[in-house]
C-alpha cells in the first residue's frame, strides 16, 4: 500500500487526455453515424418489401449475436480489402486500427440503434401514419415529418443510455493497440510499472463520467415524458 | 477460403486446429456457466434487497448496481486481475500459488459474475416491482413472513416475467467472455486470434468463430424459449416475445 505513486497520473496527464479525447471522438462519431444508419436499417426492417426487410434483419441479428471484440477484429482485417475494391487500388489499403475503429463502431452500433428506432417507430400509432397519408404525404414525408421526430423523442432516453454503453465499449479498441483512454493507460501502466494506480484511476474516471451521464439521462427522461 | 486448414496440425502443439478452437469453446462455455451461477445467485439477492423496505440495504443495492454498470468491462478485468492482488497482499499470496490458467479462469468468472450480477439485479428488481402490490399484501395477510412472501409468491412470479431479458443476459454473458482475452484466458476468441496469427488464415479462423458464436446464440435463445414455455403461468403471461 505504501509504495503507491499517484503522481504518475499528473506526469502523464497530457498523454492520457489525448487518449480520452480519442475515446470521446469515437463515441460521438459512432453515436451520430449509428443513429443515422440505424434509423435507415429500422425503416428497412419495417419495409413491406420483404427481401430488404430480411437482409436488414439478418445483418442486425448477426451483429447482435457475435462479440464486439470479434466485430472489431473482422473490420480491422476486412477494411483494407474493402477499400481496395472500392478504389481499385493495386494492393490492400492500410488505414490503421484507429481509423478503422470509426467504421467498425458506426456499423456495429447501427444494429443496436436500429432495434431502438424500430421500437420507436412502432410506438407511433397507426392512426398517425394513416392521417399523414390522408393528407397526401408520401412515405418519405410521413417518416420525416410525422413518424421519426416522435419516435426519436420517445426513444431519446434509451438512445442516450445506449450511448453510455457505447462509450464504455469503445475501450475494447485498446486490444488492437489503439491509444484510446484505456489504451493510453495500459501503455503507461506497463512502461512505468504503475498498474494499480493507472487502472484505479481509469476506473474512477469512467465511473464519474458514466454515472453523471446516467443521472442526466434519468432527468431527461422525466422532462420529456409525454403526458398522454 | 480453404477449410483444410482446420485439419492441419498446430505447430508444437497436440492435435489439429479445429481441436484448438474446440478447446477454446470449452473454456468459453465453462467460464460463462460458472459466471452465470454466480451472477444469478448474487443478482437475485441484490435485486430482492432493492425491493425491501430497509433503507440502508436498498441504498447498498443501488450503489452495487451503479458501480458495476458504470465501469467498462475490460477495465473491470484489469481491476480484478492486476489491482486486487496488487492492493491485497493475502490475495497476491494466494494467486501466485495458482497455475496461471487457473488464475485467469477464476478471475474471469469472478469478474463476469459480478458484472452480470448487477444486470440481473436490475431485472429481478423490475420483475418484482412489476407485480401488483396486492400480491405482497395478500401473502402477508395469509400470515407469511417476508421471506416466505418472497419465496412462495413474489419470486416465482417475478422470475417468470423476466425470462426474456434474462435470455439476453445469458447471450451477453457468453459474448462478454471474449473480453477475457484481455487477461490471456485461452477462450474461443483467444484461440481464433492465435490461429489467425500463426497460420495467416485470418478469414478461415474468424469465419469459424463467427459461426460458432452465432450457433451458441441461437441455441441459448432456443433453450431459454423452451424454459419460458415450460414455466409459463397459465393465463398470466402470453408465451413468446
């Protein structure tokens, strides 16, 4: 107990902060991209065009049944090959684990946001859709002006909770040697042999951020609840 | 894609590659199995405690759930594997007598057990609270003690109600065992990476792992659906999701 040296955190703070910044950026990008593609996927799953609905459902179920770690590594291996086939380059394009993680998390989170948005869309009563059609709105207008804004509002607390989960899940990229917040702390912990101090510190930081956010989500939930 | 790689021998190991993956699968499933027993027991206790009228206990239960829910799983693995032995000399003294594989195995079970228990506690609490208040009062009116009310009235109903969310927790737990790779447990994901790295057949190895995880997820889903149908209370819960 006596030979603990928490000073190591102060000394390496800029480096850790850099890692934390990467974690936050990745979380934000994945949340926005995931919501966008997730909404598209949800609309595809609810589409009356069966093949489209089946493909979307297959994608979502696949993503939800394999570990995130496996998905991260899959995208890491596949991304160079996919980019090669898109750009027609002569050899696989190496984009690095830190950049491929953006695509990984957007695609992975899309599957989870899809399920949330699907529940949100289904929570809107059929009468509203019929009313929109009766007013002469087409599918796109109905979705954009009537259904999605309400679905989004209803699901906002759940979407935010998922973002907190996402924020924690991002830490797994450290296993691909990416310097996110956890990755940075692992590197320092090993270099300076300050394992106990570093990991305790990381746990406290994550706890503080996530706990604060979850309290805010609870407040948000109370405020935006629609009285029916 | 060349499937014969699975029949090739592992360099300086015993048996072909599929054997390695199968042994990884064994570690994955046994870790998940023991962690589930721990999580289910602990989660039930904490969940029940949170529905009682003892203020202190409720607060303790809430703190417990928040603690394990707000720290990333990989960090929790590091805490159990590095920090706990580093802070408590008695644990360290015990841990160094263990075989490294056993140390990783036990750590993984404890870590996943606590992590999953906080989620189960949350489900058990919401299951109990979803019951009409009259059921508890009726039990008390019949002269049951609080323990009896939980044992014979509240819990048998609550568990049945929360089978669907528990199903997702079983599947989450199995998926989460892959994170034990971070402390070096030789589970399925570890073996998959190892195979990819040693043979450069990443696609074959990762495809195999993907198929295995999908099959596990589907099987777990079927088993839980079967349990759900067997245990359904007639006229109370409509079967299926």
